[in-house]
C-alpha cells in the first residue's frame, strides 16, 4: 500500500510587510484583499494542526499543489522554503506552483530559486512537466500558474506542456507505473469562471486518450473509484466525476475539523 497525502493552498501567514515599490499592478488589489478578508481566513494554527496530523499518519509521500504564498512578495518565498522543509525533505515532498505563487511575472524566478528542490525530477532537473518515481508510482508535476490581470485567478498549461505531458504519459505507461498528475487548477470544476483552467478541455482530451491507471491531485481533488491498492489522503471537498475516474481518495474527517478551527 502506497499512501499519498495531498495538501493544497496553505497560503502562509502572516504576510510580510511589503515595500511601497512592490505594491504595483495586481499586488495592490491582492494586498487590499489580504488586509480586508484573507488574513482572517488563513489561520497558521489550523495549518499546523493539519500538518501535524499528516505526519502522524506517516504517509509515504506528500503532494503540495500550490499557493504557498499570497501576493508573491520576494520576502514570502524563503518562509515558504522553511515551511516545505518542516513538512519533509525534497525526497518525501513534491510541489507544483499555484496561481498565487506565480502572481506576477518575476515570481516564477523567486519560486525556482527557493523551491527548486521540491519541483524537479529525480535527477534534479527542473521544468514542467517533471516526473518523480516512488516505487510503482509516478508523480507528474505540471504548472498551471500564470500571471493574470487583477481579479482573475485562471490557469493555463499551454501547448508545449500538454504535448510533453502526452509523451510522458505514453512513456510511463510502458513502465507499468501508476501515474498521478499534480496540478493546481482543477480540470473539472464548478468554481467561478475567473478561477478556471482555461485549457482544461485539451488537458482532458490528453488524459482520455491514455485512460489506464491515472490519478489527479488538484487544488480541489475529485474522489474516484479505482485505486489498485494506493491510498491518498484528500484535504478538500469534491465529488465523483465519471470522466476522470482514476484514483480513490480516502477522506478523513479530522482534516475537515482542522480546517474549521
């Protein structure tokens, strides 16, 4: 049995005090939103309780599907690295970025500089998609985070990444590995359009053409029916979707209690 824990959207608090020169463009609206709303939602104590419970379960691996930071200030990324290291080593934790991690153009450089060890393949090579093999499991990391205009949180994979994903899935199928795709934006979602994965239809066609032994871990994971002995601890609400029938996520009510603290 391989146990995979999934954690998304930690949004580490408190937010470092920004310099005036950093509050340009989208960061302005993000900072206002943080001060008036989001800082009352993201409770460090609740996150610490969730992490402690994950560690108590002793999973084989932890997948973090993004949004470690809030408005992608340079000062947010070193604490993000510290938090990842507290969660586990780069061998035991895999990260893909979310839209808040790539909030502005320069944020991708900050993320790569501080978090590269958690966002690379087994040889230490960065870039997306990347593949990590753990036993008979293959973790495939994608990035859907892109800089967007204010009030938008849409995701985008792009032609190059989707083409390489298709080739990667074909290669891994030949190795007989159970393939788990890590992505921040859910390809099947009922959220507002401004939070959608814009090329989700193409992504789903890539997956549909290669239907055997897949799993998807997104910011809002789906709960599926065929696990073949693999167990994942899911931390978000979702419901079954027949068009994405890959991995069985086993919900644990303790996480719901932690999130409500």
